[in-house]
C-alpha cells in the first residue's frame, strides 16, 4: 500500500477519488491528512475534522476483495479489521453495525465506502486525540504511522469474509442497544437479526450497509 501524507485537504476521499478518475495513481493507494476541512460522514453528513485525528482514505481494486464478501458489506469487513488492529494495541474499541467505531456508548469514528469504476474507496475518520461534543476519543495513544502500518499488513493477509464475519457476529449483540438509519428513517437494532452476508433484518425488512 503506497501512502501519501498531506498537511491539509478538504476531503481525503474526494481527493483520492479524483486521483483515481484521472488515472494519476494505481491501487492499492492511501491518502492521509493532518487536517481535513470538509470530511464526508454517513448519510451525507460532514465529519468534524479536529487536527491530530485520523483522516484516511484508501483504495483497492475489486479484484483484491474477498471473493465471498458481498460488496454492500465491505465497510463491515474493513472496519472490523481496523477494530481488530486497534485491539492489538490495547484499545477496547468495538464496532457498531455496520461501520461505526465506539468506545463504551460513544462514537469515536466511522467508515464509508464508495465505488470508483473497478476500485473501492474506504474513507475513515477516528478521533484519536480530540473529540467534538457528543463524541468520544480513542482510549489509547498511538501514532498514525504505526497504526496504518499494522492495519495495511492485516488487510494484505486477505482474510476471507467468513473469517472476519465469524468474529464480528459474536459482538453484534452490543449493537442491539443502538439504532441505524435507512432512507432518512431511524430503526432500532434491538430486535435485528444479523445475516451471514452482513445484512440485518428489521421488522421483516432486509437492510444492507450502503455506506
């Protein structure tokens, strides 16, 4: 994974998307910025970018993804690998369905995914050292370089979806104290049933992560 480090950018995801569309870089490729002024969050919300936190986007070709993974669940796959990486450094972070990072009952970050041609872009924001009001920050001290080095090593192992999901589903019960959104509506995860492809069934309706 080649990593480009920037001092400041409006959005690492928008920047990387443009690089790919203009064929200026090839996957696997990552962009990290010290400051992000217009980060993209879930449901078209902005992600508040406080200096010193993690602002990352990386791209992989679809050929590099697990063959047994449904593309709609890519954010679960890559979020869980990052969660496990943080755990290796001693963090108690957990993953709320489908792609939000939590410490106890407070969100510290999240991941969104987008397709650009035959490439998948994953955008990550995590409060490493500072948190806006209503959010929390990571419970360990770690350098971005050290974190990304191990994260990309773990991604390069190319674990199957089944391997990752078998561990994730053991923790899904934590998500059931929270809610999720679809089409602007909020749904409780309290009675949600988790399917083997990463989707959930709520009130008889199957919902995939579309972020």
